[in-house]
């Protein structure tokens, strides 16, 4: 203010400044019957002062509102920015990771985990400096990074304010798990001669035997690893550093007995017999192979406690199922193919329709399988799918109108085959059908497949290269039978159920009947030949002479 006043004074020029004379005093207003009005100037001054105060209040409120808008905007902006980043005030291994993305945090975690060391000294002066991995300690980088990104998170606005507050501090440790048997084995290998070591009984899976079996241990010396386990906890809290630990030796019985290990092996083998089934809610299902289940089963051995228990690699199970299920349960859409009459009635389904199915989500099914593995119980889970309904191709046939569609009638009583187009008879053939012990079935059937040559098999025969086979009723077919001209000529039933025809006749029928054509079998199987044999011209020349 002082600087502003000086600037004003320095710029004041009385020669160039206009002079404004004072305003005349206002006239005194009087009312009839009264004296001069009093306090008029005082009232106007008070009103002017009140107006100035009101304007100042409005300005102050506007400034306050602007500050609040900026503060709220800043809060939401910060909350959005740090939604998938490490929050202010979060440290790892004493280092601030504020603002780092998950990938950036991962690089730090991996580096610090690799630099972590345990310096172990034994009672006899031997020393051993090891990485966490050397001691059977597994580092869960994913979980550590997830904890870093989620640190200080909460569900309320107050929690969000605290999360972006850099003075609200939280240090995140390394997430680790210790395989106590691996730790004991590592210390034993470093400090105790092989001949003096106590060895725990173990369980392992044999691919050849396809089950879990026990390898017996023995008594001897063993390191007391409690100090090293504590050092691992300290290393997790201060990753990237070297933590000191010491061990002593003790003479122990077999750390894990054969009986204890056998119980664990039996439990594991029981898991191999569990039926873990996943289906697509339609026609396809997948059963997890036992050898794959074996890969998900491990053992949590504690030599100090003398225990061994099952543990499960849930991540491996989830990874395998998420990779395999979409392919195993995918179902291609297959169009239905039907033959109908003119009224629209389906006479035969040449191809069953199949809905198309693709796997949309496996999460719930995978969770059910993993839970069943843990509990040792059978499960049938269903994945979520997207379904495409099958389409239907229809072919309309007309067996009633003259010169309609091709079809045949096999008359067992007459041992003849009649070929029709609609109601028009176009050809007639001799045949030999199934004998009484293996009769040709009566009924209305439809051609479902044809072969130019086909090997036919039965309980007491194998006949290769049967010509012009037209299958209409499971294993029954019209076909050429070059081995049975006599039976065909006499109309004597001799087949195993098929309709035997002369080869040339069968070829004509093969070309005449399409797949889907109707085959009607009527009449009854005769007990003997229904036709007299044709005369042999060589034996009786007169019989072959033309008849006038």
C-alpha cells in the first residue's frame, strides 16, 4: 500500500490536475407543521456503508467458492491420477515410490528382491551368504506390487483424502513365503556333512507309476533354522539389504517320519481320483487329466514340527484351465438338414443341428474346480458361454404326385424292389432279402449314406468291396450281391438283412436314389423261394426258343 501511495504522489501534477469544487449543501426539507428534517445525511451514509459491506461479503464468498472449486478439482484430479499408481507417502525399502505405475514399481521390487541377502554363521565358524531363492524363499512380486498400488486405499472420501496426503506414510514390505524344508535342506547342505545329516521323508509324483510315493528319511544332525526364518522376515521388511543370522546344530530323529509322509501321499493320491469336470452347458465337457492335477499338488514340509501337509498351486490351476477350456469347450455350429413332405412334416433328419458355443467367461467354473481340489470332492462346473442357434436346411419331397421325387418299395412277400417317382412306377427289380434268422426289418426308412464300395462285417462274415451300397436302416442296405445271383433269381431270402440286387440293378438304384430318399419295406419274409428258377438254355434248347 505504501508503495502504491508513493507512486500516486510521484505522479501527481497540480498544474494538469482538474479541480472539482465542493458540491452545494443540500436544501433542508420541511414538512407542513413540522420543523426542519433531522438526520437525513446520517441515514444516507449508513445505507452507503451497508452497501459496501454487502459488496465485500459477495466478493469474499466468490473467492471462497473459487478456492473450494480449485480444491475439489485438485482432489478429484489427484484421486484419478493415483488410482492406478503408488500414492504419496508410500515407501518400499525406505524409498518413496509415489506416482510410480505398476510396471515401474515392479522393476524396483524385482531389483530389491534380487539384492536381498541373508548372512548365516554356524556354531563351528562356517559362514554362508545366500539369496532368498537360495534358501527356498519365494518372492511374490505380483502381490507386492498390488499392495504398493493399493496402499492407503479405502472406501470413503476421508480415506481418499488420506491416500493423497503425502504426510500420511506407509511402508510396504516384500511379500514372501518360506519353504521350511527347502530352507532346512539349504542350511544342511552348507553346514553338515552328508553322512551326518538328518533327512526328512519326502513325497513325490512318479510319471511312470502315475501316483505319489514316499522316499524314506533318516535320523542325524540338523540345523536349527529359527534364526534364519526370523532373518527372512526382517529381509522382507527391509528388502535390498543383508540381514545376519546364526544357526546351531542338534541331533534329531527322522525329521518327518515315513508314516507322516505316507499319510500325505495318500491324501495326494486321493486328489488324483477326484473328478474335476467342466462343461459348456451343451454337448461338450472336459475332465482335467490326473497327471495335470498332480502338477497342482505340492507339499508343505516343516522338519522342525515333523509335519507334511498338502498345498496347492492355485495359480497354475487357474492358468491351465483358462488356457485349455476355451478350446476344449468350443462347439462349432452345425446346420440341421431335414427332408419334409409338402405339408412341412419332417420325414427324416439327415443331420442333427448343433448350436455354436464359445466360452465367454471361465472365472466361476475355474473357482469351483480349485475349491473342489482343495476339498477333495468331485465337481461338475459350467462355464459362461455365448450360444449361436443352429440353422436348418429343409428339402421338400413329393411322393404322391405323378413324376414326383424318387423313392422305393421293397416287397418282402414278392422279393421285388419297386422304384417310383412320386406315384409313377419307373422300374422293378428282383431281390433276395434277409433270411428268417436275420430278416430285413419292416418299416419306413430314409437313405442316410451311400458307398460305391464298402467292406461289410457281421458276426460270421467279412465281405470287402461290396458294390453300390445304399444304407437306409442302420446296417441294412440295398447293394449289389455278385455272390447271390441264384437267390435273387428265385426270390429266396438268403442275406443277413440287406436287400441283395444284381450288380447292374444296384448301380441303377445307386444313381436313382439320393440321400434322404424314402425306402419302404412291406410284406413278410417268405419261408422259401417265391419264383421258379429260369430255365437253363444249355440244358433245354427248346425252353429258350421264342414263344410266338
